[in-house]
C-alpha cells in the first residue's frame, strides 16, 4: 500500500501527518521513525460495524502477557495492570484481555509468560467457543508475533516468550473458520488478534455486536491477516488512552500489555 492510499484509508493518520509530520522532520526524525512513534490504536468502520484497532509492529513495540504480579497476586483489571506498570516506570500504550479463563481467573489452555509455561495446551473436546475446532495460539517468539492453529503449533512448537491459547480461530491460512455462518443470529461484542504477512500484530475489538463471520472478515478482508484468533466476547476490554478508551472490567484473567520499545 502506498502512502497516498494509506492516508486515504486512515483519516486519523492523515490528520496527524498534516499537523505533526513537518515538526517531526524539522526535529530530525525520519518518516519511518515518526510513524513508529504514533499511537498504535485507531477507530475503524468495516461494513456496518465500528471497531477499535491497535496495530503493533514487534520491532517497535513490546507485546507482553500478564496474569499475576511478582507477589503472586492477580492483576484482575487493566486499571490495576496500568497502575503497577506506571509504578515500575513503564507507560502502557494499550492493554486488552488475553483470552479465556476459569472462574478462579486461571488461563484456559496454553499460557506462557516471560518464557515460563504456566498452563499446558488443551486439545480435548469440549463445549463453548474455546473448543470450536480449530482453536489457536497467539505467541511471541524471537521478537516476532504469530497466530497458529493449536494442533499445528504443537506439531512444531517454537520457543516462546509469551503465548496464550483461545478459540476459535477466526482466519486460518486466509480462509474463514469452516463453522462460521454468514447468517448466524449470534451477535456479540468480540475481540481478537491477527498477524499480517509483514509481522505486524493487529488487535481489534468491536464497538457493535457482530457475528463470528463478520469479525473474521474484518481480519481477513480489511486488516490483511491470513491468520487470526478470537480472544473473547462478553468481557472484551480495551485500555487505549490515546483514543480515549478506558474499559475497567473487574476479575479479568490474563491480559495483554503493549509498551513502546526504548531506542
């Protein structure tokens, strides 16, 4: 996509370019450096629904998972996570719930944090969205983000720094999940993550109730993600201060926090 097409498709970015790019270049920043410093989240309309989308290149952003603090206490909310990271001198650019969890807030399925596996992958049959096969895993490995169907991931498991299992997969190798129906009556707020071919991780949460089919098409057709994973529905949460979003649902399990890398 060339810069003209990009600016036409992203009005917020166009506004920022016109207002701030000249000063940034005058201060000695290249266009690439300036783009990397922009807030990663934006509003987006696709078909009949609106979404909040956060695009994060692992070369410029640190994408991390959080569940308990160093004292073994559950974070429970994005507000608590943000406050704890601020106390540690870190600014969280945005945060989102990181998948499904049990009543005690423990992760369902594979969960890896700072290279340590906390819970193992779940491959058995079951009910609910998590067990709608194929489900999948979002992970960070060697500074790169990935989304893979669980069975494929387990056949060739990479060494990961962070990983969370959820389900169902939304997009698998460019195809929508085979069980999604275009006319489904099930419409809910949904959030998920995909990874583009260029390695950029894309997080999205719907402002409107949508079907799985609609949500999956967002990732494939609009966001350009050949693989994408559903994270959750009813507790879908996003903290993104740059665009005025500050959900504060309580008793969340694992969460994703994103920070700008130094340098």
